């Protein structure tokens, strides 16, 4: 098994999103003649300040998110986004399973291909390095054992002839997955309001802040009110 950290990748967005929003928004006031090379910044700022958010729906952004299955289960609850997700029905993890390292587990375990040795209750890296699970804190050891056993059992089912869609029933929430999320900017605003909040799951917040930092770099005027 391989432990990795969650990550995000910007894929694409409406070209010149602020100009797109301004062009749509000025139709409301028939003030298209006021459009200049730089007018969109102040125009969109005013729209956002007045909560005239229907206009920001005219621009959208897409991200690829690498996180665990527990977190994508939460992301897909945002019904107005569009999704494409790695399928556990069709993807075969016979070669080994990747898991997302939760932020509360020591990063020292990264990186490397680890195999659980149930007899010695240890994890072995490909290069021969060994981690005795009893030397780790108890909860980390429980989590790593579960990841290792899940990998062993999944592979044994596939080798016995089960298809990935059958064997997936024993996969755990920490399984790494990838999802492409597309949404208009109003939908992303709703997402940040809910998922950057302290009430959100810590791994969800980890992803939400990565996304927020990135989108703020690209469209600060729309997302400035959210603190990264
Ligand atoms: C801290 C936290 C804890 C949570 N805990 C749970 C839990 O224990 N159990 C659980 O089931 N879920 C839980 N959720 C998920 C939550 O119930 C929502 O499904 C999720 O946050 C998506 O929110 P949303 O409906 O606003 O988003 P979207 O589905 O993207 O919708 C965006 C907005 O569009 C409008 N909208 C969308 N669909 C409709 C509709 N059919 N009718 C009217 N208006 C609509 C609403 O204004 C909505 O806010 C939790 C979420 C958070 C943030």
C-alpha cells in the first residue's frame, strides 16, 4: 500500500471569468457601453457586495481533487456540481492500494510502498525498512493495520476470481480516489461557506482550503470575502 497526501489540480475555467460575468450582468442595466478593458473588476466587486450572485453563475471552474472516498462522499452531496469519479467498479487495485493519509497521522510514514506483515505486526517498505506497529501510537497502528489488512483481503478476493465491483465491498473510507468537479462560481461559493467552516470534517476542510487558495489566486474579486 502507498500512503499519499490529498491534493487538488486546477483543470479549466471560463476564459476571462470576470469579463463574462460583467457582459452578462450589464445586460440587466443595459450598460454594455461602459465595458472597458478593466471595468469588470469593479463591476463584479459591486455585484458580490450586493449579493447579486445570479450573475456569477455565468462563469464556472473545474478541479481535479485527490482525496479519500469518505470525503468524495461528502463532495457529491453538492447537487449542483457536475462530477466524474474514479470507479471502484472498473478500477482494479490488484497492484496495491493507495490510501490518503489523514492530517492527524504522522507524515513520517510517507512515502513508499508498504506491505503489512501480519505475523510480525509490522510494515515493510520495498527497500527493506521495517516499521514495528507496536512502536507507533496505538490508534495509528490500528489504522495502518486496517489499511494493510484491507489491501491483503481485497487482493485475495481478486485473485480468487471476484471482479473489482464485487471485491470493492471491503474497501475502507481511506481509499484514495479522484474526482473532477465542475461548478459555477456561485456553487463554489456555497461549497466554501459550508466546507471551510469549523463544523466541516477536517479532511474536507483541508481540501476546501486548498481549492479556496487556488481559486482566490485566479478570481480574487469573487472569492475575497472567504478567508483562506
Ligand atoms: C458540517 C456539515 C455536516 C453535515 N452532516 C450531514 C449529515 O449528518 N447527514 C447528511 O445527510 N448530510 C450532512 N451534510 C450534508 C448536507 O446535508 C448537504 O447535503 C451538503 O452540505 C450540500 O449542501 P447544499 O444542499 O447546500 O448543496 P447543493 O446540493 O449543491 O445545493 C446548493 C443550493 O442549491 C439549493 N438547492 C439545491 N437543491 C435544492 C432542492 N432540491 N430544493 C431546494 N433548493 C435546492 C439550495 O439553496 C442549496 O443550498 C453535512 C454538511 C455539512 C457542511
